[in-house]
C-alpha cells in the first residue's frame, strides 16, 4: 500500500490509508489510547479505543516509545471533536519500523532545555524541532529562487574542484591537506575557476558549493566551512553591472520568499521579509567613514583603514536605514592594499564592492582584471608568483571583460531570519573547535 503524507490526508476521508512517521507523543488513558504521528508535512492523531476486541493492539501500544518510527494502516475519519485537524485514524495495523530509546538526550522541542554544545552534538535530534527544520526548508527555497533567477538570466551551473594546488584568496586562511606525496589546499573560493569559465567562453556561470577558511575566529558570522553562491559573467562594462545583477537577484529572492514564507517567517522568527523597492544605495568607503564619524562619533582603527570591520558594518546599516531607509548598502572604493590582486583598478582604486545587509557583509564582488600584463603585475606586487602561474595563463589567449561576486548562503539565511548565530543557519556547523558530527 502506498504511503501518503500527512498534508494529503484531507483528500482521503473514509478511506483506508497508510501513513509513516515518528511518534510525536502518546497518551495512554483509561478508555482510549492516542498516538500523535508526525512526518515532514504535518501530524495526525491515531485513536485506539480500549476494549476486548482491540486488546492485542492496546497491549502493543502500551509498549511504544515516543520518537520511534511506525507504519500505520487504518481508516481516516472526520471528527470535529479532535483538536488536531478535526480528523483521526482508526488503525487496523501498527508496525514499528525503528524503536527509539525512551530517554532522549534532551527535549528537542524546547530550545532552552539544552546547552548549545549538546544541541549541536545531537544535531539530528535538534533538527526535529519544527522551528529548526523550517530554517532549512527556507534555505532550500532561497537557493532554488537564486537558481531560478540565474537560469532565467541564462547562467549555467558549474562545479569546480575543492582540492587545489595553490591558495586562491590569500595564503593565511587556507587549510593544507596531505595529497599523496605533496601538499594540497582546500578551496577558499571558486574564484580562479569561475574566471576560467569566462576564458572558456561560457559567458555566464554560477556555483553553489563549499568554501573553506582556516579562520580561527569565534564570531557569530564565521565558519571554517560555509556554502558560497558564486557567479561570474562576461562582457560587462563596469563593476556597476555586477552590482546591478546582484541587486536584481536579491530582490527576486526576497519578493518570492515573502510571498511563500513571509507570514510563517513573521510568526515563527518574528521578523519581516522586506522587499526593496528602490536601487540599493552606494557609498564610497571614505565617505562612509566620514558619515560614521559625524553621526555616531565612530573612528575606524588604524589597522582597519581601507577596509570594513564588524563595528563599521553594524553602523553602516544604521546609516543606510537613517539616510536611505534601505536595509542594503553597497560600499565601493576600498584600498588596493586590502583587496585581492585580481580586482581591476582604475586610478589605483579597486573596481569592486562589498554589500552590507542588516549590518553584516554578505558579498564581495568586482570587475576582474582581464588584461594579462596588468594582472601579472598586480599579482607580483602582492608577492604572488608561481602559485598563480596557471591562473595567469587563462588571460593569455583571449578572455572577455568580466566580473562577479560571492554571496555567503549561511549568512544570508541567518540575516533573513534574524538568527543570533551562523551555526543556527548551518545544517552542521564547523568552527575551530567543532569537527563532529
Ligand atoms: P569573500 O572572501 O568576501 O569574497 O567571501 C564572499 C562571501 O562569503 C561569505 N563568507 C563567509 N561566511 C561564513 N563564514 C566565513 N568564514 C566566511 N567568509 C566569507 C561572506 C562573504 O561576503 N572570491 C571572492 C568573491 C568574488 O569576488 O567573487 C570572495 O571569496 O558572505
């Protein structure tokens, strides 16, 4: 008999149905037994009257434990007295498909009942919490919307290697791995390879994949492995084309997200999905510094000049809300010392940007330097030699002007739902002290 999902039950009143799921709770009363079953789509009450005829089943139900999985076949009946949905199943047969230990490590239904480390150690239980599971349904939908948008814009999806021979972004935050008799590294970004696709004439590519950073940080926004949504496209005129593409992609996502999950996000996470109606404001970094000093008396520490830091990002959001009523802010004109060698420069200013949303950097993007000689010089200036030799080859035999950006999927999820920490937005979180499960 074919299994049906809980949310399809209303189409099957007075029929024999089969449902499979977890036992959410059991109530064993004097005259009746109730089992609430749950699957990923919802719940249903299974009702077993206590009588002579049902004796065997009654005894069996008394042995069941919550969180076991069962297969139930029975008749679905409408009954307005049933508080859960107004219908119930009278079972003909109940079969245990997996028995749960009755002593759960913690009560996953109550977020506050366990230490964070326990929750993460037993993440599989933690994700049975409806709210926590919802985060990943929303994340999945978010990535689907990005994919839909990008396919509509004639992008294609590629898959680049994560085991690489040389560090891609900067040497310091790279994981080294033993690769037979030599060293390899885990990719910090698909940067070089998405650009290679431009040199292959693919014109428009994207990738959703893992990125690794040996970031020894315990901030609420850094993980050592995260998922990056990267794209790259050719024949652009300037990095403003890249910013525009990103703006359109985010607005598309937020619009559809609001339509589908807006209410649920409001009810469960107590936050509003806001769809921007204007172009995202743009400000030069030096002008932002001035504004933050004038408005909030904030001065950027010497070591961060030319770049952003966590405090600047937070205040940049405050500024963008006050000045432009925008949750988003593009920041341009970073110092070349703080930006990678592959950003195109004009009058020595990198042609790239960061995008801040709700006080956190979600993206770096840029027009790339595609002129071989200039790129080679910029790489040498940063002390990069043999490591990028293979990469420089991409630009020797014709490569169109191009640009792109990298967007942190986990950060985006965290900000969309206003979660307090990146780990809540990650199926499994990795930081310097966490490698299991
Ligand atoms: P960048 O290093 O800024 O740019 O990374 C892009 C985006 O990835 C996310 N991110 C992280 N998320 C979680 N944990 C981390 N440790 C972490 N580090 C980065 C952020 C960030 O904005 N190659 C360029 C992109 C490009 O120019 O196309 C790059 O990797 O959301």
